[in-house]
């Protein structure tokens, strides 16, 4: 088994232009990043008073063109299993929305990028609007973008189990209720740490081979321990022990399933029938457990191992890149979770 990733994550903030990352490639600690997470300036929302800033273009079309070309240029810094998460909000102009998130998504599609997820960041609170003809803006868009496929590229890394394990109250759907940042960093447009943490848990691998660069995939399976907060689960475990049922009985229950088919097909022999031993064990367990056998059929998942490459080399924790680092929220979120990260900004904040 390859060595576990190092315990101390590497975090760094550097000065640079997100639109010209190629100028920084020699200073980057890795050639490719496992995930890019960022929230660029929105069109005509804030003036950062910098000659090279993004967001002050004359038209929405100009802004989208620059942003799409910028993100497109990041593909060379992305590992084959990597993806880009970009948070973008719309802007009102002359009383109507200009549609920058929509226009940006279409522009990236035209460049060959694929949209893996379109998340809605739902904000329980927001800054009140002074206009009587506008509703307060309570949501923003977060797109997960996958670069144009190259021959031999694996699928993008995605670990829903990690999010559920470390953020048990987080939604596993595509609408995330996350409160905006309190802005204690002094940055005028802070990115919420909770949002960054959820993204990193989903898309930044815990283990990456230091030899071939392949991300190790998590293997999950049904847990033998049920949810002790459920009375039905507690009774099921009691009956399991009272009748001296074994791990083989447990495996048979889950293989056969409620309908005596389902997952059992993996253990079937002959014309669509479960093996005699598996079926017999399942029948014994169901007789002992009664209706409580369903608790074991739908047991919680647990981490059981890693699907690794063949290198047998040490592994490292994933690297995240934030090209519009702002107040370094992505970097600090990565550090807390044990990932490595580097942030780029025209006016980088000190860590």
C-alpha cells in the first residue's frame, strides 16, 4: 500500500495575473493541479483600482470573452482528472439582468469544455437592494467545468463520500444553502469558506501518485454498523446478535436485496438465480430479522480502501489552484482539510 499523504499541507499566495498564468509556470510547485477553484470579479460590480483587473470591460460580451479565454488557458495547468469550479454572479444593467453566467457557460461550451455540474449557491441573506423594481439577489452560480477531452483522459475526480463524511449536514444535491462570508478579512468581496470546503472535498483527491500523477479513487461499501439514532436500526442490530448471525449472512442480505434480485445478480449462478448458498443464508437472516432486514440492505456507506495505480509509489495530497485568490479563502480551506494550495492575485493578501 502506498504511503499516506504528508501531514502538513503546503500553502502559498503569489502575485500574478490570472489571465496570464503562463508567466508563473516556473514558480508553481507542480506542473498540473488537481482542481482549480475560484471566484473571479463579476462584471461591473466592483472596481479594484488595478490596471490589469477583470470586470470593468465595457460590455458583458467583452467581459465574457476575456473570462472564457482566461479559463480556457488554464487547461494546461490542470491534471487529466482535474476540473474547474468557478463562482459567478449576474449583474443588473438598465433594470435587467445581462446574463453573464449563462453567456459564460455558452462560451466555454463553444470552446469544447463540458459542464459537469451547475450548482446554485443559495444565500439565506443578502445585501438589501435600494431599487423598488428589483428583488434582493439570493443566489449565485457555481459551474464545474471539464476541459475538452484528450485521448486517454480519465474521468474527472469526484468524491461525494468525502463531502458526506466530513460535512454531514451539507446537501448532496445541486442547490447549496451557504451563508455569505462575514468579511472579516478586509477583502471587499469575500468568498465563503464553507463553499470552498465543499468544492474541495468533492473534487480534490486525498491521494495522488507522486510517480504517475494518477488520483487514487476511494472505495466505499455498506457499513456493518447501522445508524444508532434510528430505533429500527438499533433493533435490527440487537436481533442480528441474538440470532448469532455472521458476516456471511450480512453479505447475503445485501447481495439478495429486498426483491431477492438486485445486487444479488453479482453472485448469481445459472439463469438469473442466486447461488444456493447465498440464497440460503439470506433466507435464514430474513427469518431471524423479520422486517428489520431492510435496515441492513440500506446501511450507511463507509470507506473501505483505495483504488490505486500500479506504481506502488508514495502519494501526496491533492493540489488546488485559485487564480483569483482574493482573501485566500480557498487556500485556508485547503489547509484546514489537509490539501495543498496556491493562490494567485494582483494584490495578494498575506497568509
